[in-house]
């Protein structure tokens, strides 16, 4: 492959000379990183983003298996055909409430459009949180989290997808029929997945185990707009969400009663570490040097000599634990703490860490109406400025709060407002 032609195809031919001077050929190109592109003089973020996307596509193309060109039939034994595997999967069942009644009142073509809009909402939410839509069953959808791609937080992803589905379906409305609602059941457990069943367009990969049946039973137990989970899934979620205990229930096909919980909303925990560490902070082992250094830097900052610390390390090495241990040491020392945290679930939401921080500082409650939130925002701003009426309109727009006629319109361009 000619690298110059490749750059021209993507409209970035101005970097051809730099690529040639640095001996970038088709064997090196798929391995380039963002830092490499900076070293090559690709200064614009947009150009680097374009190149990284094109390199990712090229890397996938290089990794794709080469098709066999032989016309000879291939002999495949039974062992090679068996691709089923044992793994932990979180299964989600989503069902549209009142679809039978809708079918009796609506024209079939209109009902088809409603079902299609519902399925689209479910598919978009599942895709956003890394799940896999296994099967559409009319007004029901079967979804896997943990297959074919597994994540360490598949139970959390499933619940977040369920909340997104409930919210998006509630915003769908049918003329002369009113709003829509879904019931969602989620269950986690060991299954055997990967066996192909059916033929042609009906072929699917089956999941064998208790979890699919349990998710279906819990979905039937849920009310409109509700998500219901069992004990195993509840344990995996820790304090990430707020729950209502529904008690024990006799479910068809299960010998023992099943304890169920209803997911209410995302919790108010400041960080994911705190939400998961619901049983308290474990002892800090082997970090005496790091803790002593942080305590020393804190003392310098408290005496007026400002400090900045960057704590870096591989995932799971204990960064959050170390910060929490420092917080415990400073619990009785006067200080103001501001915490912002990024999330892979909100990668497309600009400035979300700042929005969450401001929401928490103002003391917003999920059930507060917009007028109450605006009152709380004004009280927060009054602590640091006497120009509340000037600043509140900007920050209310930042927080997506409707203001009505409370403030004068902001005659600013989007770029000026963002600045």
C-alpha cells in the first residue's frame, strides 16, 4: 500500500512529506498512536482523530482472516463445530406494556411503526452500553451483556441500559393513545452460550442456564416503567444505584422463593469507588511511602505553598484506594474538596464531570422541579458572587434547566455561551 495514496484518500495529503521523512510505510502505519501523530507534526485534534479512526479501520482489516481460495471441500469434525462456552452473562428482558390492548385498538401498520420505534430505542440504549440484542420477539427484546464481548461491569451496564430504555420509551407518545412504558427484568449468572439453533434467518445463538428464565420471570413481576433484579445482580451493583426491596416471591419454575429488588435511580455516591466499596474501606497495605508523601504535600499546601499531584497507575492497582486513605487522614482537618470523575458511559456528554460537580454542590434532588433547582443554584452562586442574576442564566443553560421568564434571554452565540 502506498502511504501517500492512503493519506490523499482521507484528505490529509499535507502530511505525506512528514510520513515519508520518518519512514512510515504500510507495516508501521497500523501501529501509530496519538503521540506518534503529534511527533509527526499532526497538530490539529480533528486531523489526529481522522487519522486514528482510519488507522483503527486499517488495523481491523489487517487482522481479518484471509479467506481460503481452495475449491476443495473442508472436513470439519464435531469438536471444531462446538463453539459453545461457559461464561457469566447478564440477561435482560424488555417488554412493551399493553401491546395486546394496542393491537386491538390500532391499525396493524400504525402498530408496526410503534413496535419499530420501541425496538429502535432499545437497540440504541443497548448498543450505547456495550450489550448485544440477541432476539426481537414482537413487543419483547432479549439482550445479553457479557456475550459476545465481556466487560468487568456488565451488570452495571445492563441496569444503565434498562434505565435509558425506560426513560426513552416514556418520552414516546402515540396520538390519541398516550404514552408508552416498558417492563424490564435483569438477571446475572453462569450460562452456556454459543450453540447455534434454528436455520436460515431464524438461526440464533442460544443461552442455556437459569439466568434467561429468571430475567423473564422478573420482567413479568415488574410494573410499568420498572426494572427488577435478583440477589446475584444486586450484589454486583453495590451502591451504584438506589433500590427498593420487593421481598421474596414465588416464581414459576423455581423451587425456592426469589428475593427481588426494584432499581430506582443512579445513586448519589461521589465516585464509582465509593459506590462499590459499600462495606467500608479495606486496610491500606504497602503504601506507607506514598501516603507519607501525600501527607507532606498536603502540609505544604495548607501552609500556603500550593501543590499539584498526578497519581498514575494501571487499572486496579489502588489509586482510588490511596486517595480515600488520604481523605480519612484529613477527615478532621478543615478543607474544601472538589471531585470530578469521568465515565465511559458518558463519553459523548461534554463537560459532564463539571455538570455533576455543580449539581452535587447545589444539592439537587432527582425529584426537585426546575424552579426548586433554580432556587438552589442561586443560593449556591450567592456564596461567591453578587452577580447572581448574570451568572445563573449561563449555568442554568449549562445544566439544561428550563428558566421560562425568570431571566432575560441570553443573546450569545453557542461558541460565546460555551466560552
